[in-house]
């Protein structure tokens, strides 16, 4: 089994931070997205990659810009890309 990509782990951690800052449960966030709370757990742990559309909905619900999920990431080129 492959390991989660570090960006997926980072975005999941940020999702948890924003959710907890709003004092919301995983069930609250899951209900807003019409998914099971176990799926939120997988996103937050980085085990499942959150899609762009689902991330957009989460950002709207949590009242944070989508870009905030990527804060504090290294600005180096992604693997396999050169500039």
C-alpha cells in the first residue's frame, strides 16, 4: 500500500485545525457535505485525498479561503516538475 502524499496529509491537518477552531465535530462537517463522518476522518488523516469540489464546499462551510488549506507548504516545485 502506498503512503499518503504529504500535501494530502497537510490539507487534512488544516481541515482538522479549521474544524476544531470553529468547535465543530466531524459529524457537523460530514453532514454539511452529505458524507459519512468516517470520510471526514480519512480526509483529516490524509488517508483519502479530498477532491477540489469537496475542498471548496468545506472551505465555504468553515468560512475560510481555499488557499488557507495550503498555507505553510514549501513553495518548491512539486515532484516531477522542473521550472
